[in-house]
């Protein structure tokens, strides 16, 4: 029996336990054998990766140190006596090995894998092996099985409404923060739209990252339901309410590997919508030479995959292909994107016109789900709601309901301008490169980091005129971003 001790070390997403090398009657060889241990007390149990310490300041004799994640997940007070045992590898790993070998997995096998991932029985290395194997190939039946398994591994939201709408963009276009405009428009109209989002995977910001500049997005399960009951909407991080919990674990491994295949994308998006209780969903697929989806044929394949899986799980989808040739709005990164969103909602004359128009188009498609709305009038209704100030009022009410951020998040204090190499016209903007530069600057983890765009495709520039400004919290972040920007600015001027 060992007494647990909280160790202030963040090992997300992995559970980590700490033990002294020369304590508790174990030899060093036995510690190595116990690379992964099971920690249990009555009905509470977790699996943890074992780290050996030679420092009694970290963990003492007769103690078992638990990192922040392991301590929180075990849910017992410090000093509680626990038992440990050598952990057997999850049986589902045999299915992962089969997948690596090129086999198609059954839905039962995929469900076992996802349940083990959701309960933190896999190490990041084992998760990476599963993701890479799936990136090699996945059938439509496996994608459907993955979607169902991910939705079934956590909580499910249920609403007393036959029509629960949502909107989702597959990403890949910097600054495309339309959801934060669509949601208040649709809620002000009167439809229920509980928008739960993940953190960014490969982009400089996601909806949850940007909304967090303005309000609390880490709502509890009960609080989220209260907000939706009062406001008909929410803009929250799904990970905090245990919706498709395996998705956030997978994302934590996908992010550094930069894995974002169509099959995993479909399963990630639709599992969250299924868990959130959505009945009708608009999916925005931007298509462009530097977007995630680069050709119409790729877009058609992705569209069919969405339609197949959505049809099987009972969600009505409206899939729209939009122009993904350049960033939307001016700001890229949480603070800058929040600035643009609020400018559109306030009807500021200098608000980004492309962000406003894209949001109105998508809001109209969502409102079209309402059978009571006359055909062809949805776009106009969305525009009227925005121009009347009703959407802004709903957003302000939603921010207050979720918990307004009392301290404004500042822009990064370090900045640098990337200038036009010659006089001419901006002929192209590389979305992929611009996103990489913003991420190197620190976005989305540093919310004040990112890029402020000064010019769009088709505008004329003079030699030496700033094309965009990079913001970073630290000198190092600015240096990393500038190195890439100087090498490949992301702009073509002809």
C-alpha cells in the first residue's frame, strides 16, 4: 500500500506515476518491468506510465506520486492509500497490430480501441500507431464504426426539440471564424444551436480557442445545459463535458504529427455532433489550392463520405463547397479573430466584408432547415437579424451566460511586418503557409499571437509596403515565425 501524493507536473494527455528507485522493496529491474502500472483503491482505478525518481522532494518513501492528470482522474485526496499492480497491455492493441498489417477492423474492434483510448489506457505512442495505421487506409464501414464508437464513449446531450441545428467548417482556411457569427444569428432567430467545438488541430485557432478570448468555454455538463435552455445556444469546448472524449485525446497526438485525414475528420466532426444531440447540420468545405481540400474531385469524395456516415447515424446534412483560395477576415489567431467577429456583429463599417458575407451565407443555410421559413428568404432573414443588432445582443447575452472574461487578452507585444518584395498586385495567398507562420508565432496556445493581414488577393501594393504583421508573446516565437515568413512569405505579388 502506498499513499498518493500530488505532483505538480502536467503530463497531458498521459497519466504518469512517480516512485522512488530505492523504496518499497522493489529493485531497479522490477521498476523497469513495471513500465505501466495499475493504480487502484476500491472501485477507483487508473493506468499510469511509471517514472522513477531519485529525489525525495518529488516523492517520498511509502508514497506514489501522481501527475496532475493522473491525480485528477483517480479523484482521491492526497494521503489515500492505494495499491499498484503491473498493468497488462490493453487487449485491443492486438486489433491495432492487425490494422498496421493492413486488415480491415470490425466495429466491435474499433469500439474496444476507442473505449481504451477514452479511458487513457493507451500511451501517446500507441495512439500514434493507431492513427498512422488508419491514415494508411480506412474503409467507409470503418469510418462509420469509428464515428459511432467515439460518440458512444462519452456523454450524450438530449434536447426537447425536434430541430437542433449546427454548423461546422472542416477548417484549413485561416481566419474563417464564421461560427461565432452564425450561432448568435440563428439563436436570435429562435432555433436551438448548441455549438460545441474542439481545440485547433493544425490551424492557428479553433472556435473554442477564439471564443475563449471573450468568455469561458470550459463549461460543466450541467452549466452547458442551463446556458442552452436560457439562450438557445452555446459556444463551448466539447472536451470539458466529455462529449466524444476520445476525440480530444486523439487530437493531442494528431496535432504534433499533423495528421488530419478525411476519414478521421468525418469521424471527429460527426461523433461530436451526434453526442451533442444535433439533428441538422450545415458543413462548410472550403476548396482551394492551399486549403485542406484542393480540388473539386476531392471535395466530392469528402462530401459523399459525410453524407454516408451522417445518413447512417440519423443526422440531416447540408454540405456546401465554398471558396478556399485565401484567408477569410483579417485576423489569424484567437485575439485577432475575436476582434473581427465582434466588428461584424457590431456592424462596424470597416468590419471584414468577406467574413460578414460568408457568415450570412452559412447562417442562411442553417435557417433553411426551419420548415416554417419561406423558401429563398433565409439569407435575407439572417442579414436582417445581423443589421438590426439582434445578433450582437444575443452574443453579448451568451458571453455573460457562459462567463465573460474580465481581463482582456492583449496582443503579443513583439511584432514584425512582412513587406511586399516588389510593386504589383497580390495574385495569391498560401493558406497553409500563413497558418504555419501564425502557429510558429505561438497561436493558438498564446492567444495574443497571430497574423494581421493588410491585403487580400487582387489589391495593389508598393514595394516595401507591409503585407501583414506577425504578433508573438516572446522573442523566440517571433523569431521562429519570421524565419519561415522570410523564407516563404505566403504571398505572391505579380
